[in-house]
């Protein structure tokens, strides 16, 4: 039997998975936004039914603010539209654009990562935050060396760079675990847009 | 089959509707939110022309005796049926069933009838200096008015008469045959044997056997054995003797009891309070499969309550695998002084279970 997640706060931030949940919990703690509960949708699929299940859950009637963060992947506008459709399907008012909240009850807001209009994911935001590090210089040289000797590179170069960076801290480290180990420098401008969204919640 | 049900001023419900209902319905919610009260209201409605059910539902809750005290005018055996014990408000129970394109609405109204002329005034000389007047309960009546789908009205009454309760009714059929299996009721072997005999008379006993085989594949046949003067269902699992069903496990006896109830109210409704009682979660899915098969076979509707997430997940799983998803899960929630039913369709319940969102 899976862990049961009960609504315990008036503000909810909905994310895609456990790793994202850990990441944003630490981020919110850093911002001293303790009145926001991060809930895990366990994947992108069936988001319409999952949001509907959330609105039927005990204590949802006490929720005043609902923020949803998801990855754009290859289709930034499709990702935004699918979340809007899911919000409407759950009987709530959807925002017209990203990074702003409706006036409904609960108010709703959406942010598609890495930033509105761009393809990519949370990993890209994190990667932007470490681009200027010494480790990243070494990783770029390492990947250049691989390409020179094998003629190939991984299909998702951003992810390869990021997880190579995290492996310098601990092999197998994931984004959320890295947040728990204070790897991310929250004051880096790469996190600024997310920070503004979370403060609007 | 009930498609929707509305309650006004009954137990904890001021104004409540549950809609839609399916063949099998499972109700959850926090303690004291009204799960048992809801199925009690539906049970009263199902047997709307039988006023004694107004007493029976208190017995199901363990209130088996009531002292009639003439000096306590406010206390009646049925005041707990009324919202906030306020007998001035009328209880209204309305059920709609849908058969193809036609809708049939039936109503049961319950009120206290207080005609001044029926009250007996009596002087009690020793209580106060000048004595005082009390009204005896004689004549205080619970009046039940049932209106059927053709608007025909049938009135029945429970009348307090001295220290006893008189039933004023005429033999008319109830809207729905119904059985209420209370949370605290132990399995009654003799009653189950009687119900088994009822289905054997019409040659339907193999339906029960097939369903019990889901739990005990070695089961070959069932029969009634009278032991110490009490009839009991025994089963043959290939040993050199028959075994009483409860010896094969609580799950066997429980599912047998549930299926027999379903089979005995063909075209009616079975209400089961705390369906998970006495059943290990590992066989819950099989039990739901059995209940579904029996309910479809006998065209019986089932409304059950539960506190168990495992029971809810098992029901989802059983119906998801089944030939038809004729199941709905409803969660009762109290908020702003009212109680609401939140109904989960298949996709929503699946999503709630997958994500781990609370559903109880």
C-alpha cells in the first residue's frame, strides 16, 4: 500500500514526482514559505483525473491557492494547455497565462519549466544555475573528450551534464537529494522566476 | 434500482443528496460524518410501508430497549431519527430510480403527529405544593406517509400507547425488498441456513457455490446440516467429512452471508455497514468479485460503508478487472454545517489510488 497523502495546508504546490517534491520542499524552506504543501502527482499522465481526485480529497475545500509546476519537455505550449484543461476538468478556473494566478477560490497558477515558452525541464533550470562552476568546466572538457574519441554524445546533453555534475558530489544523486544536501545555490538568477511564482502562491 | 437519494432532516442530514448511484456503491468518510445514517435512511425508504423499521434501525445500533416514561414528554423511541432531535421538522426521504428512459420518484415523509385532543392530561397531586399537570405520551404518534411512483399515498403509524408501542399498518408491499447487515451484527448461522434454503428452493444454490469457490477452490458442494437443533451450512472440500462454513475461515462465512443476503432480496437492496469487518484485506478483492457477480445475477443493488482504504482499493481493482464497472465510490464530507457526497467515477478513483491522495 502506497503512502497516503492528506491535505494539511491551505496552499498546495503540485509537482510531477518524488524527486521534484523533495526539491521544492527544500526550496520552499529556504524561502521560509512554510504554509505551502508540496504534493506529488506521481507522473504526468492522467493529470485531469488526478486533479479531479485532488479536488474531491478531504480538506480540499480549505485550499485557497493551487500552483502547478510541470516540465515542458518538447512541447511548452502543449504542456501549459494540458494543465489548463485539467484544471477546468476539475471544475476550477484556469489561468490565461503562466506565472500569474486567477482570482478564483482556490486561485490557480501554472509554471512550465524551464521557463515559459522554452523546451526542457527542471534539470535545465538547475543546469543553468551551475554553468559557471569549476566542475562544469571539467565536465564540458570530459564530454568533448568523449566526442573526440567515440564520435558520439548522449541524446540528452543537458541531463548528462547535470548528472555528471551531481556525480561529483555523490554517485547517483538526484535533484531532490541534491537539494537536501544543499548543492543548489538558491540565490542564483536561474531560480529567480520559480522563486517569484512560489511567492505568488 | 435507486439512481439517486435525497434526505431532509434525518439523523445528521439537513439537506443531502447522493447521485448517481450504481449497482454497487461504497461509502466512506470520517467518523460521525453520517455513513451509517445514510444507509439507515435508505433502508427506511426501501421498507417505507413497514413502520417497524423506524425502531429496527436503533436496534442495529445496539439500542435494544427504550423506557417509555409518561413524565418525559420530550423522549420518544424515535426522536433520534430527527435532525438535532427536533421532532417539529418533517423527515423527507426521496428516491428516484431509472428504468430505461422512465424515472420513478417515491417519497417517504415522517412526522410526529400531536393532536391536542389525543393528549391525556393528568393531575399529579404530590409533586409540588399545588400539584401540576402533565401530559401523558398517549397519542404521540410517528406518522409515515409513503407516496409511490403513481402518487398513491399509504399512511402507517407507530403509536405510543401507555408503556407499549402499537403499529398501525396494513399489509402492503414495501417499495424494495431490503436487508440491513449492521456493523455489530454477528453472523447468524440459522438465518444464513434459512436464506440458503430459500435460494435452493428456486435452484439458485450453485451461484453461491461458484462464488465461494473464488475463495476456497476445493469447495465441491454446500448443504444444510442440523447440529444441536440448529440448522447450519456445511461445505465439502474433499475431506472425509463435511465442515461447518465458519470453520473454513471467517472470510468464507462472511462472504457466504453477504451473497445469501443479496440472493434473498432479488430486485431489492442490501445495505452493509462496515463491509470489511472480519475480512482480511488479502481476500477483499475476491469478495468484491463475488458480491458483484451475485448482485448482477439477482439484480440486487448493494450499498456498503467502509473505513478501510484497502477495502476501497480492492473494490476498484475487482471492478476494474470485471466485465462491467458497475460500481461507484462516494466519500461523505462535512463542511459549513452540511454533509456532501463526493462521488468518484472510475478514472478519478484510479487516480486517487495511484497518487496516494486520501479518499476516506
